């Protein structure tokens, strides 16, 4: 279990224990946290699990691959902290991770 | 062969033209650099441009760059052209803009072919607005319903027809000490002590075939839950069933009543203790409402009134002092009545009454009436006591 804090666009915080091995997207779905859709089910074939990784964690999460970078073309309001949360694997190294959800996913 | 049933090689170019111009699907042909080469009538209807307004111009005029999104139409057309049909743009919409400025998410499909020796993209475009809107409202409704269940204050556990767990909300995790991942797909009965499992499974099965859609499980006695650490605890459980798409789902709504049961037990014990003191007191003692109605009377009190069974609910002065009386006339009864009225106003009243017994002897009874007040100073009870001081 790794503690992850999801912060909704309106500021609502959800601090939850996500089982290791799940993706950050799956963790959100497990706890029905609003703001992360995951339409394609984690196949990196959509951009509806877009999150902003907190600055402190930006360089500590699994790095982005080419496919994810491409898919982010379809996310809204992408910035340097943008990631697709289905591509971030939860592990004890991410204990305390903070991600924020964007205003819209589609 | 009729005109409508001939093989492809026999069809005239005019027939093909009619097809392309009549299909409801918007068809656009573009060069690899994006220059529009063809725009069928359905495209004209969808995007509100005439073919003359778009042919020779770049397709980006129809899918303009978005300020908040970086998807580039040419990059993706090229990419999708080389992907199998079923994965192309399945979850991805470009945003098209009509001549009047209406923006719409569009489902774009593309193949790359050579025509007259030139490479061309053959593109179909479909307005996805309604579909995406439906999807969004479905997703929102689904999220809302699942979130309500997930964060409910009751432990909610669903199971399928085989009674294997399919849903386990946060409160259930807390109550039973398992993580959802530990129990999903496992038998519902794992949440009950061994000795109840067989009967419980039969009950759930019977409920499944019965007519009721929901039932409280406590109707047939207490329900006991089993935590991961082996601890048993009392639960209050209601069970519901829902059949969707031919598959039944049982859902238990459980509440851990350990605390409440503990408080009830404490209360019962306290009641038992006070009852013991009250009933075993040597003095006759009771509890009256301020109007003198007997609410409680102890054993010694019953002996003094010589044990008529139905004393509660009568005014104290009307108790059947069987075989005896407070006085030969009514004055003593009246005195007790007045004394109770004084106590009801808040005074402690004490006097000695004579009890004339049938056998002829006279007993002297020390009577006291003590008012009991609530927080506001109102008399809510009167405690009558009587002692034989003969």
C-alpha cells in the first residue's frame, strides 16, 4: 500500500492507500475519485486519465515513453507536470505522491 | 442481372459517383500535405462549407489548432492511416470547426491509398457530439452511484449468483479488516463465523428465489460477522437483490453494532442492579407520576397492599389495601391524595398514617413522599416510601 493524495480541480483532497502494482489511474478508479476517467482502461490509448504530478514528484515517477507523450496531444491544458496516470505504476517509492486532476478530461 | 445486383467490376463510374455523393457519411480526400482534393455532399452538410470553398486548401482549416490542446491533425491522420481499423481514434476525437464556428468532437477514420498515381488519405468524419455527451452523462451517473456506495456509512458487500464477492466498499474494508483486493471473487461466507456459513448460504439462496427485493437479516436473530483477525462482532444487516442483464447481484448493507450492543448490555446490567436493590429493599417503595399514578411498586410495597397483581396504573390512594384500609372513613385516603399533590408541587411530605387491618389491629405506617425533579426543576416523579413503625 502506498499513500497517494489526489487533489481535484476544486481543491478536494483524497488521501488513499493504493495497492502497489496498480497504476495511479487504477488507484483513482478503485476509490471512485472524480476527475480521472480512464476510458481505454489503461492501454494508453486515450488521454482521459491526465493528471498533473506535484513538482516534488515530477522526477521520481516512472518516466514518460513516446506513446504517452503522443497521447497527451489529446489531453487539455497540458503542462510540464502533465502525465497519463495509467502509465505511473504505484510502488513504495511513491509513498506520499500528490497528483492533481485537470478541469476536464474530454 | 439488374442494375442493383451486379458485381463491382461491372459498375459504371457514374454509379460509384452516386454512391459517394449519396452516403450520409462525410468523405474527404486529402493529399499527404493536407491539401483537400475531394469533399462530398455529406461533408458540405456537416462542415457547412461548399466543396469550392475547401478544395485546394489545407485540411487544418477544418480542424484548427486548439488553444488548450496540442493534437495536430496531419500528425494523427498519418498515424491512424497506418493503424488497424479497430484501434484508430477509438478513444480519441479531433475537434472540427464548421464554417459558422461550431466546434464538434469528430470521429475520424482514415486509410491511405494511391489514386491516379498519387498518395491520398481517404477520410471519413462523423460528428461525435451526441455520443460523447451521452458517454459523459453515463460516466457521471455511474461515478455518482459508485461513489455513493463506495463512501457509504454502511458496509456494503455485493455478491454474484454463486455468492462470491463482487463489491466491497470502504466501510466494509474497515469493518471486516480486509482490503477489497483480498476478498473480491471469494465466497461471501468468509465474512461469517464457520458455524453460520451453511445456513447463511441457504438463506441467501432462498432470498434469491423469493419475491421480496430486500430483507432485514436480523429478523431471525442476531447476525455475527467475522473480521480478518478472527474477532466476531454483532452486525445489523439488510440484504437486497438486483437482477441486471439476467445476472443477480446480492448486496448486504451491514452495520457494526458492537458499540450499541455494549451500551445496551451496560444498560441492562444497570437496570438489573437497580431492580435488585428496589425489589429487595426492606421498605415499601414505589415510583409515582406527579398525579399519583403508580409507575413502579416494589415487593415490600406489594406485600403492604397484600399483593394484588395489577397495581401499576392506579392512583396510589386507590390501591386495594386488601382486607385493610387507611382509615374507617375516607379522610385518610383524602390526606394521602393531598400529600401527593403537595409533593407534586415540590415539597417533601412525611407523616404517620394508621392502617386498619381486617384482623382488627392497627399498624402505624411512616409515609414519606419525595419529589424527583428534572434539570428544569419540574417534578417528574414522586418516590413514596412506607415503613411499619408500629
